[in-house]
C-alpha cells in the first residue's frame, strides 16, 4: 500500500480540519445525516464505540450507588413553564407534537429536551422522609434540541445521553456527590478509558447552567487546538427543589427542602474521541474502548495463512483481547489495510506466507505506524503489553499537545492571541467578567476556572485565586 | 409477619387479575403512568430487570453476527407513504411533530412507530454487492404508537424495544436466519433466562405482520390463562426489498433483489414476566434474570448480626451470586420481608441473633415460601444450588400450568369453551379461516400454528397438517 493511496482518502487535518472530520465520518463508516435535518444515523462501528463508552460510564455511575430509570419521551407543555428560566433557554429548540391518535391534541406535548422537569415531579412524589435520601437516579435516553447548524456527534437535533438527577439532605452532601461524579465517573472514564486528558474546573457565572449554583466541567483539547466540553455536573442548590417542591421530613419530623444535582454526558464524546485522537489516516481508537483491539489480517488465502490467522484470533481472545479476523483475501490487501487504518483499530496483525516461512507475523501499531516482526509464539503476550503501553502513550501525547498549545497569558490581548492555536491560561482576577465580554466578542470563551494547582475550586467560590482556561470551542 | 398483613397488600389474582397487576406495579414500585396519557415511568427496580433482559437478548443477537445501529427518532411523513400497507396500519397510531425550531415545519415529521422505513432506505444505499450480504442489523430504541387503551408494559404509547432488520441473497438464507433468531435468541432467552415456557409456531394469514410472507411467534400463558405474544420474527420475502429497492450485484454482476427479515421484542416482556410468575404476594423474579438474587436481611441491629450479614453478602458475591444487604433495622422486620416478597427477590436470607446462637441462618424461597435453617458455613454452596433448581422448578411449574390449561378440541365450540380458562389445541384443517372468524367474534384468536410435534412449520406453509393454538390474549 503506497502512501499516495492513503493521502487520497481524507482531506488532511492541516488543510481543513472540519472537512477532515466530515471525510472521516463518511470513509470510516461512522455516521451520516438522517433524512430529517439535524438528525444522525450512527453506523455499526461507531455505535459499537458508543456501546462500550456507555458500559464504562454506566458501571462507574452505578458504583456511586445511582440506579437507572426510564421516563417518558413526551412532556406536557405546561411542565416546562414551571421553570421559567429553562423555557427561555429551550423554547426555539423544542420539537412539539400537536397531532396524535389521528387528531389534534388538546394540549401539545413536547419531545424531551431533557427529562429534568419529569425528574422534578417524580422526586417530589417519591421523596417523603430523610430515609429516602440521598435519591440517586440516572437515565440513558435520546433527547431532542432542534439545531440550526448541526454537526454530526457534536451538535445534532437528536442525541443520546445520560442525565443524572440526585437529591440530598444537605448542601455538603450534594457538593460531595457532584464532585464524585465529576472526578470518579467522568474524568476517570475520559482519561483512563478514552485516553483523553481533561482539564477539570468550574464554569464562570456566564457559562454556568441556568439555575445552577455551580457547574463543573471536563474540557478537552481537540486536534485543531479547540476545546470540547466533554461532560458537566451541576449543583442546583435548592433552586430546583423549590421549583418542584422536593422536600423531606428530617428525623425530628421537620419539613426541609432538598439540595439537588444534575450531570450529563452524551454521544458528543464520540465526536471528541474522533477529533482528539484522529490523524490524516483516519480515527485512532484507544485500546481500552476499542470494540476491536486487534484485527488479524490474512494477507493471502493459502491454507497455512488462513489456519494460522484463525488460531491467532482464538489465542488472543483467550487472553482477553478483543480480536477479529479479516479473511477477505479476494479483496486487495492494501485496500483492507487502509480500511482498518481509517477505523483506527489499535493493532493490525498481518499474517502472510512470507513471514510464516520464518515462523513470524507483523504487528502494526495504528498510533505510531510502527511495524515489528514477531515470532508467532510470543505474539499474544507482546500484544497484551503493547495495548497497555499504547493507552499510556496516547494519553501522554494528548498531555504533551495540551502543554504545547497552552500559553500563559497576562492580558486579554495575549489570551486572544493564544486562542488562535490553543488555550490560554490567565489569572481570573486579570480577566474578570469584562475581559470575558471582550473574549466572547471574538468567539473565544472561558472554558473553565481552576485553582492554581489545576484542581476544582470549592462550590461556587469564584473569588479565590483562580486561573481561567480560555479558548475557542465546539 | 402475619399472613393477614400480606393479604392486605394486593388484590388476589383469583378475585381480579387485572387489578392485581395494577396493584403489584404500584406496590412493588415497578412502574407508573407518565403525565402524558399512555406513557410510562419505569422505576429503578423494573428498569434493572429490563437492563438484564436487554443484556441477555443483546448478547444472543450479537452471537448470530448482527450489529447494533442507531437511527433517528424522526421520520419524514413522506417516507411512510412508500409502504402504503403500513400507513394504513399505523396512521391513527402516529405522533406527529408539526412545530420545531420555534416555527411550523414545512413538512411534518413523524415520531418513529418503527424504524422500518429508515432501515429500508439505508439498506438500499449500503448494500451494493453480494459481498455486503447478509447484512444483519439491530437497534435498541424507543418507539411511539398512540394507544387509546394503554396498560403499563403491555400496551403503552411509548415503549422500548429492539428491532432487527436483515437482508439476504436467498429466501433459504433469510428463512434460516429468521428461524435462528426465533429459536436461539427469543425462545432460548424466554425459557432459559425468564423461565417462561413458550409455544413456538407461525401466525395464521390474518394474524401475520403486514407485508410478511411468514410470521413466527413465541406465545406464553399468563397466570390467568390468557396468552401474551412475547416476540415475533418475520420473513418479508422480497416485498420490503421491492418497496425500498434493496438490490445487490451477484458474483456475475447480475442485479438481484434481496430477501429480508425483521424481528422484535420489547418492554412488553417485563409485563409477561410479572403476569407469568406473579402470585398473591407479589412478583416472583426467576433467578437468572434477577438483579438481586439474594437479599440478606439483618433481622436486628446488634453488632454480631450486622457483621455476619455483611460478610455473608461478600461471601455470596464472591461465588458469583448477585446479593444485597438489607440493614434497615430501624424499620420493622415484617414490613421489610413483605417488601422483598412484593419485589420477588428469589431468596431471602434472614440473619438474626436467635439463629446465630446456633451458628445458623434461615433461607426463605420466594417461589414456594419454604423456609430452611442452614449452618452458616454451608450457606453459599446451598444458595448456588438452590438458585439453579429454582429456575428449573419455575419453568417446570409453567409447563405444568400450560399442560393443565390446554385442552384438545375437535370443534370451534369446544375451542371457545377452552379459551375461557386457557388454550385450546385444534387441528387447523378442522378450524380453518371460517372457524377463525367465529373465534375472533368472541375475542378469541389463533395464537399460532404448529406442527403436531410442536415445532415451527416450514416457511409460509399453512396447508400441512398443523395444529392451531387458540386462546384469549393481551
């Protein structure tokens, strides 16, 4: 396979990153537009990625004690009026069902933009006593927010997500739980499974979720230096509980108002994975999340090659590697290699008659492109070690890019300049809300506020000595 | 805990089975109505059941080689007109979005009643060559069919399901695959996980899915003797492929039309589990699907009891049992026992100071109510064996009920009489389509047609010597 054939497949990232993104979605058979504007078809390979992401996030959510529920797709329009602040935010984004059952509905129903209002109604009913607290609920579902400028995975009119909603007896408990979700679920998943380094911090007042007293965020840097918000966790104080009358009797029988949190992550993370790790040859799937970690490619169709390839797949599966056989030897080898590169399978194991003569096969790393010829009897142990080190090297490369493309800035002008190619790190007391205004006019925003050590500041405390991370974003 | 307190909780099945069903959904905290008529809130315990059901079905689907995709919720109204036969079927069931993005849409969009038309469009595009076949796709999603007479889990305006759609080069391959899904996925799951015996067979022409040349079904008998259709698999011949232009070039380059199948199962199966296994004390969850297989109940709050209960949970988890601790000793023991009975946890392990004096604890089986006092050091091995035999006994009890309440009938009158309490089994050549008319007028239907040996007849062959299974149904 000549390099020239590779370069023809995708627009290069350098030339046009958004075009590269569109190209790779199509050529790697990840996703395409649905017939209704803004909707998305998630094809098998990308859905397989999402399934593994979902399982990893879900396991971590359950480990915090939360349970999953399923609430209806349809919400009475009147429900959304209970939270005036949110209606303002969502109204143009709502899809409204006016006809059903063959006739016009007496009250139109809204397709959920979130299930927040339903969670509010139900928690109000389900929570009576301090014994019912904390109530820790989560939902995996599709939601709809009409998009005028859709972009696959990043901004679609319908997307898949999880939304958690919890109620607590005290502010401290709510804060501690939201922080746990943020660090032990989201950050841990993003870094230790997706191999994407993230900056954790809180949002500025302007970027905060409507109704929240504090919004925590995980921000990642994409291949083009822009930021992608990967997941957020909100402390809602007693605002939400007051709106929905979520109260409990404490141990003395006194009625108190709950403190609530909400937190979410979505199919947007698939877009993040593509843009954080992709290169000019396609996507690069980090090994821990890869549905296929190793593809064993039979180079030719002779019996010895085919038998060896099959037995290597079995051997890999036995040691816990997700391996798959490519025995489509009637198709050209180069074309198949290009396909697996596009799809970013971490390791390609090429098995062909020439290598087999000397009892060997060739391991090709997708991340670096390195090829190593290895003796057949050491292949599975070599690959197990390789997959682990690939994870470490991929997140390390991400950390390096983040460091290289983050500039310490002392003024708004410097921050704006840095945001052309990456992030700026500027003291929040230098920037302030007026500086934030100036940035926003140039389509640059405060991605998060951190302590000087890079940790999450205390709940809602924006007066401490914080650093602002500033950049363009998706 | 006195029996009198138990009988107060639920209406008895004998007195009013539908009322019992409503009661148990509420008291066992399984599900409730959503605010929009016909919609459903699935509460954590029932959603946990669905998650395990979904995982078991999904694993079996993947084992046949199918892959999951996600297609959009919204479908252009014009798409549904391509398959006139289905529009007729669905039209009054459709929920239609007319407004989005703050204004009226130029073309209304329909909330998917199935994704069939989208699968058709996409397969037409994705399938080019015989190398693309078979194409085996599945989707887990919510769908909406407006219900005038909703019943939780059984008939709701929105429900969760999987729908599989596959395309094949030949009729034989399509038939073999649909049969494999039917027996190795659905029947195997229903019997070997849900412990519900099912009758497999094909639908009569009248009961067949619109557009299918053959519909296979799994029919189960509920506690009241009525039938519930648990899952269906359809061979669509070339009808669907013709409507959507799903063609392929064979190895000689000749363009041929595909043969397609579709198959589905839904949250209706949760209703089936409840009605097939429930009794006057609540639901009874078969051990293989139970999210909690054993609840270890600390009877009192003394230290020895609490420590022993916790260590028994750990010990059970270590041998692979899904065990959970109930240490809410500030609440009455009787109330807690009733709760676990309502929720149908297969085994209750009661740990209290009195038993501990003699190094023992009490195992209570939910299915039979039997109590056994067991030495602490044999508990985990006893429970592992017990869970296996409970599965066998539960499906055996279902088989017995099915046998007891299925009557061999020689005439339409006899069949109608049998359908008052269960099923009738009548030769199809005795019944025929006129007999089917007569049954239908009395709200009795042909549930399936089987060979005399109880197996699935050959594709679309309704002229052989078949037996009709006849009954009332949900």
